C-alpha cells in the first residue's frame, strides 16, 4: 500500500529544515577548517569579538530556521508567516535562493489550507 502524499506545508517545512541544517553544517565546516589551519590564524580569528558575535548569531538563526521548519510541518499559522518572511529573503539569492524561495512561498501562500489541522 502506498504511503499518503505529503501535504504542501510538510514539503515546505522539510525544505526549510534542510536549509537550516545546511547552515549548521556550514558553520561547523568553517570552524573545523579554521581549526585545521595554522594555529595563529585560528587564534587571531577568535580574538575578534565581531567574528564570535557573527558566528553565534548565525548559529542561533540557523537553529531558529530549523525550529520554524518543524512548526510549519505541524501546520502552525505563526510559523507560516515567519517562513514566508524567510522565503522572501531567500528570493534575493539569485538563482538558487530565488527558486527555493518561490517554492516555499508557493506552498505556503497558495497551497496552505487555512483552519485545517495536520493529519
């Protein structure tokens, strides 16, 4: 017996969570690459409060993106609004971000069933 086709909000939520996970992997890769480089370079990198603040901010944002993606999959209305804002920002990342942003917006704006509960 075939499994039921995922609903549009589930697809959008999976894409959003995937992007968040890619962000975490990117931050981890940056840190690993920096640690494998010359030790003086790593030391100089982490002496800068701006760099540390940027890394922490990026990590927090990517974790929030994963959380929002999970809430979209659960059909939460507040998450739909936040995800649509995120998708609008993605539109600026031509061409890949634009394609992903349009896909998320299409699923959340045109295919979202208002008032329906998740199955």
